[in-house]
C-alpha cells in the first residue's frame, strides 16, 4: 500500500552527524505513526525512534539525546537527525509506517533502507 523511500545515509566519522529522510506515498501520511528502525550486522532489527500522529516522540535509550525524529505532514516526510554518532550506530536504517496513529499500533510497512556507517 504505502511506499517508503529512505535517503541520507553515508559514511561519517565518530562524533559526526547525518540527517535521514523518508518520503512516503500511497497513504494518508498524517494519520499514521512513523518509526525508524535499524539493523546492524549480526543483530536483530530494533526500533530506535518513533513519532505518533500527534507529534509526540519516543526513543530507545541508546540514542536519547543524540537522535531526533520529526515529521513534515505537508511533505509526507519523516526525518531522523543523528548527532554525536558512534561506531555502534552503524546499521542499515529503515523507515516504517505504523498500522495506526499511536505508538502501540505496531509497524508493518518498510522502505528499502539506507546504510549508515560510522568509522574513522
């Protein structure tokens, strides 16, 4: 149903910043929660940040204070600003749309992912 296209990944040194973008189409974007997941080599995919339809946000503990999720409903886009990046942030980052507007609806639609590599 919904199509999600991530962009903004790349190679950055520790302490650097990246801003990921996810463009959504094919759904009424503003009514759904959105999330950013990541999957590092040898690890399971984890939810790192989420924003509900009202704009409230949640983060996993490891990224609190460093990452910021935001959305621009007029542009059908969700962002992930990543600051103070660490090597352990290296992963493929995926944008996901929730089944509903709350944090508890679950996420079931995925983009193709964008690679983030944090290395010296």
